[in-house]
């Protein structure tokens, strides 16, 4: 398979006994990638929750200021249904 030059610059040649992912003769444990994925998923969910909370805070502020035009525009822009 052809490998682009910019990737070749990043490749490191190691021992033929080295594991591709760990770079050592000893591989990561069986659940290594499963654990990483679970951690990433939790972080994404927390971030999504914070973003939604921020949108709802902005909507509440605009609504409380009785800025109906801005409120409607913001809802339409972000596709938020309240």
C-alpha cells in the first residue's frame, strides 16, 4: 500500500517484536482501547451537556429581557426547540 510522504516522516522503525500501538514488546492490556473509548464518550457527553446548558442560559436571558426578535433568531440559528 502506498504511504504518503507526510506520513512516512512521522513513522518510526522499531524492533520487529514491538507492538504497533505500544511501541514495546509488551502490548497494552485487552481492555485498553475499550477504556479509552469509554473515557472519551463520557467527556463528549459532559461537553454536550455544558453546551446545551449554555444555550438554555442564553435563551433564558434573552427571554427575560423580552428581546423576542433576538430570542427567535437564536432559536432558529441553533435549531433549539423549547
